[in-house]
């Protein structure tokens, strides 16, 4: 039996200071119990790599709201799993979203009356002010590959315009995310299919935002922190409480 747990970052594992330190004992406990710890987040690959390095993790991960699944090359035995995705540097990548250039172009072409501010039309200082990210992480967040984050808008209606041309708009903890026709659940499902080629799989997920709801739908055991509710997710008060209710 393989136990896979998908973890959201912003608002779930990370606090307002974005430090990886508070979560390190939690990650180590999950690894000690034998879990496959998989980050599934709206963050970019570069941001995720920052946290995986801090936690000494070399595991698959899902980025930009299910837009791509990154698997370290050789992580899954090729005689069993076979070839999948495309080779990119040290990873095999399953791409489920659309290129960032297409998303930014669509946002740039929307009427200015919406007053949109997003990574692609913001300076580094503006990104830091919107997000509260320290400079190093703000620079990594600006390296978009598959999605945009809308920090501010002055008029509604742009969501419908984006959806008419095939994009998906989802709500995270604080901001709106624009992707291709994908979500965190699709990213998780793609990865679970690979794990299932190795052994029976039991899956878990922990998140806090509306963009985690598709993830909750595809796992066996879902948990939510914060003020939102989901019919399939059990409410817990903290990541520490989760350790008391899972094997």
C-alpha cells in the first residue's frame, strides 16, 4: 500500500511569513510514517523547489493549480510505469494547462476598465506589496509558466470573458487564479495514476481554499483548514491535528 498525501502551501502549510521552518517537523513526521508527500499548489515550480530544498524533499509535485506535474527523472521505475510526459531538465513533466504567454496575452487584451493587476503587469515592488512575499520569493513567483494570479480588480465581468475563450478562473485564499482548463484535482489524478501502477494507493489531501475543492474530489480522505467547508472534507483546526487523525 502506498499512501500519498497532497498538501497545499499558501494558508495551509505556510503562514503569513512564508517561512518553511514551522512546517518542517510536520513534513518529517509524514515522511517518518511512510507517506509520499506531494505539494499541490498554485505556486510556480521555482517557488516549490525553494520549499522542497528547505524540507530536503525530492518528490513529485503539482504546480500552478494543476497546470503541470513535475516528477524527478527516474523517480518511478520505467519498466513498470513506462514513458510519460516530456523530459525537461531533471524532470519528466506532465503538462495539463496552457502556456503562460497565452494567458498573459488574454489578460493584456481585456478592456482596461477592469483595472486588473497581475504578475505580468506589476513590478517586483508591487508584487511584494500585494502578496507580502519577501524579495527572493517574489522573484520566484514572477517566473510564471502556466498561470496568472490576479491581485486586484475594479470591476467584475472579466471572469466570464476569460471563460468564453477557454480559460478557468478559480479563487485561492486571497486572489484569483487564471489557468487553462485544469485544476488541482486533474494534477493529482495524473500523479495517482502513476503511483497506482506500482501498488494499491490510499490518497489524502489537505487544503484551505476553493481551488482545493477539485483536489478533495479525487482523493480518498480530504481535510480542510480555515473557514470554508466542503462536503467531502473533514474540518481540522491545524496541521498538527491532522497528525492525530491519519495513520
